[in-house]
């Protein structure tokens, strides 16, 4: 994932995403939460969930460093679930800042 860009994170679920009552997608670096996207900022369609990051958000990431990404949710029936933790690298860009 390149900093200062607008990537979209996509998750495929084994159930309909409309059964999600609450949730967060969290990105961490160096054991600190850097970006947290609540359910209200997600796009849901069938079994797919996606969330778009802004340039400002990705500029909060430290370049050339590991990112951990995880989704946590609570379903309408009260069941709480977490995805596995995904890893990516925050890639630097030559011209920093928003365009």
C-alpha cells in the first residue's frame, strides 16, 4: 500500500454483510492504531465489505514499515467475530503530500 494514495480494502465474508450490527477495520503500525474505520464508513454488498482510505489517512502511515489490518464485528444476534490479521507494507512515494 502506497502512502498518499486512496486504496480500497476489500473483505469477503462467509455470510451476508447486512447481518453486521457494529464493526471496525483497524490498521496498526508498531503496535499503535493508526487508522480506524467504523461500520458507518464501509460499503457493504452481499458477502463483500470494502472501505476506502483517503490520502490524509495513508499519509499517517510510516513508510517502509509493516501494517497490520484487522476487521472486528458484532452481528445482529450478538456474536462477536474478528478476521485474521493481514499484513502489508507501507510503501513510500517520491513526492510526498496530497495531490
